[in-house]
């Protein structure tokens, strides 16, 4: 095994957390621009490269991943005005291409090729709904561009008919939640007090605000619609213009499981007086979650977990006359499905019958990959992954996804039991999943890999420290590793760590990509490269053979 060279330790750095002394000898690494930090990163990358270069299966792994990644991807059509738009990728294109057509079966034309936003491929647009919006008449496309996957974004505007960008550019935004006004003259967006050239932390000083931008004007003239300076823990505000164009619904969010709701009437136009016309429908952001579903006139339908851990629907009727709002809570039915078909005759029910033979061999020698997240009330569901398919198919392995407390799979109670002072439950659940796989002979500790990204990186980091004997390898992607200083440190600066067991003699390897963000905005080539590194690491560390079709 590789022995990591001595790394500078400053034993004089000690913090006091409520009477508990915590040593932090590597505090100097928080200076991301220092020569010492850059040298450390370079040395760790060289160490990782040396280890991975020993693997003789590199070319086969990359070739297989490229094959699995090479399939066409397309989103559902988006109707804007009299046109239809789709995000498409032929297979191995770095980013999506947006196509436009006049009818659903009409000729497809390239509207915006994200691959051509920059010569070096550093600019990207992800097909996430809060990052783009078409004007109601379908004539202007607003889209948020990020550079090298960083959180800061620049909002641009493109004329649909000419295919040319307009002069307007909006800065200082991370999660913009773009929403056009019903008259097509401007757009609502969420921005921050910081700027795209700063390196902000998440200490609460960057409180989100909703602004309105009129096309053809300077950003300095934008109208402030909503801000909540008294709520310093709000980290984003979601905005939604109702389908009838009469209202703006904003949802300030403090945690992923609770939010406030405020509504503005747009019937009298949009100007500087709009801010004073805010109607606080659910002003307490720590009370429950309220998701706007739709409205008929001034009666609004919400999905909520208020007094219903597994959610219910409720309606609120609002009188927008000043100081004369009232609530009318109606439905108390428990929500069992979020799919509400409006036209049942157009719904096709189908089921695929799996008739292939299960030839998977599972025993103590079977490699297994256990993935987890368990945070922010996010429900973790199975989805296609070229990397995971290669692991299962070419390593003859098994893949498991653990639904653990802290996620959103079983409602608010499930989330609360894995959050804040209950976070240890998330770690316990994940470790119990690992023990289950081992006990039931799906794998063994020596062949078990655990993986997680972001909050899942925190999960994996905690588990390999608490029970290192359970795992043969661990993969931590953009992990939040130091919870005691998360409020003082920029988010996700070390982009990807690939490690073994920190308490054994196995290698602890670091892979850092400086020009990448918190896992978003990566071109396909970089995604394949990172997946290859992970599989190369597992092949070498767990002594796995990557079998191709010729080997089977």
C-alpha cells in the first residue's frame, strides 16, 4: 500500500465548542488560494494517479463506460406560445442541445446549442426547470448559465425568432427560479446580495431576495419584490406565477421539510408598490411544508404535511383586499399519490414482464455497492446509472440503495428522525443496511463499497469512521465533512474524494477537480472520466476483475 507523506500539522489550532476542545491541525487547508494548499492538492493528485496507474484494466473500463453512456437522451416537449422545445443529447455530446419545432411532428431546428456557449466548454445550462423559462408568448427564452459547475449563475435572454441573445444580463444569482410575468415584459428571479466574483460562505449573510427585471433595462433598475431580512436562515426563495397569470406565489425555505408561503396579486400590474401588497398565507417557515399545486380564481390548492406526516391536500381561499384575508381549510384526505390525471382517458397503464433468467451469483466473494443519501427530506429512488450498470455487469456485482431516515420516503416523521440531533439515526440505518447485505450473504465486508455524494458524502464519511470494519472501500463525492465549521467554509471546494479505510493501512486517496462545481454542470466526458476513476479504484483496491463480453 502507498504510504502518504507527512503532511503539515498545526497542533496549536484548537476550537472550544461548548466546553469541548476540538483540535483542527489542518485548518491551513481552508486557504484555498495558498501555495501550501495548492501543493498539497498536487501531491494528493499525484498519489492518486500513481495508485490508479497500477490498474491494468483502465482502457477496458473507460471503453465500457463510453459504450453505456452513448444513448440518446431527450426531455418531454415544453410548449411555449405556438412552439415546442426539447432538450436533447445524441449520446456523448458534452451538454444538451435545445431544439424547437412548430408542431409536435414538425421539423426540428436547433434553437440553442449549449455546447457552443463557450469555446472551452466551461459554460453550461442544466435542464432543471428553475434555471430557465420561456415567456408566455414563447418569444423570449431566459436561461441561467454556470461556469465550471460553480453555484453562481448569469441569467441571459435569447430571442426565439432570431436565435440571438439580447443585451440583458443578470448577475448575483444561484437558484434563480425564473418566472415570466404574464405580459411577457419581464421576469421574476431570486438573487443574493453577493456577486459572481465573490467567494461567499453559507454563514447566513447571503439572504435571498425576489426581484423583477424588465427587459431592456439595467439590472440596477430591477424592482425588489420580496425580502425577509429578519429571517437570516432562509437560503432560497421559490417563485411561481400561477397558470392564470393573476398571482405570484413565493415560498421562502429554511429547511427542505418546511417553508413559508406568500402571495402577490398581479392584477393591478407590477411596480414598486407590489412589495407592500404581500399576503402572508403561511408566514411561519418552520411550521410545515406547503407546496402550491394550482388555483381557481382566489382559491389555492396546496400539498402539505401540516398535521399529516404523509401529506394531505388543503385549499385556502384568499380575499386580497388589504387586511381582509381569510383561510378556508377543506380537504383532510391523506395523499397517497402525487399524480393527479386530469384526463383519465389519455392515461395508458402498462407493465413490463421481466422474463430473463436471474443468473446472478451472490456470496461472500460478490462485490457490492451500497449507495445512500438520507438528508433534506429527499426521497432516494432507483435511476439509471451507466457507472452502476458497469459495476453490476462487468464486476458481476450487486447494487443496493438504502432508504434511510433523514430522507423524505416516509414523510415528515421519517425526516425528523434523521435530522439535527437525530442525525446518528441516518448513520445507524445505513450501517444496518450494510450489515444486512453481509448477514444475508450478498457480499462480505472485504467486498462491500459504500458511496454517497454531498449529504451522502457526510453519511459515508461518518460511517467509515464509526465502523471501518464493515467496508472494503468507500467513495465520498463532494462531501460535507466538517459539520463544526460548515458555516465558515465555502461549500464544496474539494470536489471529489475517493478513499479507502481511514483506520486501516488501505490507501486514502484524494481526487480534486478545481474546475468543477457541486456535481452539476459537468460535460459528459468529465462524467465518464470520474466514473472510470471510481471503477479503477474499486478494481485495484478490492482486487476485482473487470470482465468484458469476451471474458464471459
